[in-house]
C-alpha cells in the first residue's frame, strides 16, 4: 500500500487501481482526461461508483475532477501512479526471469502483488534484474526516480508502410489468448519483422522462426495495431 507523505493516509487497493487506470487512459495513450464511462469499463464498475471515487481522490489532492469533463491526475497523483506502475512492471519482469512465468501469466499475479510490496523489496528486485527499462511485454518501467528512461514507440504494424523492416519493441495487450498466439507466431519484443503487404483484412508479415525460416502470414488488423515497432538502426 502507498502512504501519502502529506497526510500519512494509506491508499486502498481500490484507490490505487483507479489512479493507475487514470494514468493508463491519459498519459499512456495520450488523452487529456479519463472519461467516467471509460474508467467504469476498465474497472468493471458502475459510472456512479467512478464519480464517487473521483470526488474522494480529488479531496486527497490526487486528481482534478470536473463533472461531465472527466478525471486527470495532479502532480501528486501522477507520482503515485508511476510508483504503482513501477511495482507492477518490476513484478512482471521478476516473475518471468526468476520464477519462470510465461509473459501471458504475469499480469494477473502482478495485479495482486503490486499493492503489497515494500520499497525495499522493490529496490532489491530492480537490482537483481539489472534495473530493466522495460517489462516482458516491452512496457516501459519508471526508474527509482519515477522517470521513464526509454521512449515509448508510437508506430504499430497497422500504421507502418508496406515494405517496413524493423523489430518489435512493445506488445500492447494483456489478453492471455492474444499473448499465447503471438508467442506461437514469434511476434515478441526484440523479434525482427517485415511488412510484406497491407491488405483489407490486416497486415501480411514475415517473421523469422527459431529454425531460421521466414514464416509469412496475414495478421488481423485488430492484433497488428497492438504490436509496436521501430526501424532497425
């Protein structure tokens, strides 16, 4: 649990979850405020519950909330969100590297554990992992000063030009079925990928397999949009 230094108040798991989702809906995907309905959908609660929580978080100085205009984080709220995200993504990395979890398994475990680890455990996990800048999905991890040290890629496979050749740097999904499929297709961070053709149904790509063969297949647009890439340097 995170304790606010200004009031010594301990945030609940529910409050931390709201703050994290506000961050993910605003700064992480580039909108000014998180709408009540969007938050309700993300958290599987009623819009009225979002309104009540937004008012509570506003009273704690963590969000700005204006009725009918949505919720945005204050500087203090952003700091809290980054601390939660650091916990979550370090846990995902640790579960993969130390305990052999698959990248499709770690999200749910990290969701439970992120609220309960101490700052000492956070620091030791980070040191043991070599202070990684990204988690197993390529999502950036804030450092100990709560600063992202790597740029977030902006291009997805659905948005690059035909003939593009580069590598996958981030997979923006936590859906277990999608992650399992992407593993089978070798569409994981660090993997080289080519865009052979952009078609009405999606993107036809070429991906090297472990036996050095290049597999070619049509990737549906909905899934291709979640695979973020950058040019080879």
